[in-house]
């Protein structure tokens, strides 16, 4: 699985999973990516990179991918077999249904 900026696991997912130096053998529940770390120098269409990486994560078993786009202050939320939603980053989003609080990016 590709490297992620933030990977969120439920504790039960990790029971019995051997720790490794870089990657775990199970996919996280949620991945949060921030565009500022993406190396897009050799990418012709920037959004293709974000869409491709999102598809790869979802196909690997990640339940939800959240992108934070800093330049235009947008958030993209994607889930397997769900509509992808892009919105302003000043609204609250639900990271996990088991969390009691939502997250707000920006000010």
C-alpha cells in the first residue's frame, strides 16, 4: 500500500498484526492526505494523481480517504462505492462514524 500522511486504525484491527518498519499488513480504516507533500513534478494532470492514489487506497481496503487541498482550501472525501464529495474546508466532516466529534480544517 502507498505511503500515507495520516493513517487511522481501530485498535481491534491491529490485534495480532506484526509490527513492521514501514507498512502494516492490514489497511487503515481512514487515510488523510495533505497535498503539500505530493511530488507532482512529473504528473501531467494534477487531479489524476489524487484520483489514482484515492482509487488505490480504496481498492486496498481503506474505507475512507480524505484529501486536504491547501492552495484552494478544499476537502475531498471518498469512500468505496460512494460519491466522492469535494467541499470547502471550513465545514465539519466525519472522519469515523465511531468518533463522537467531527474535524474542521482551516480557521
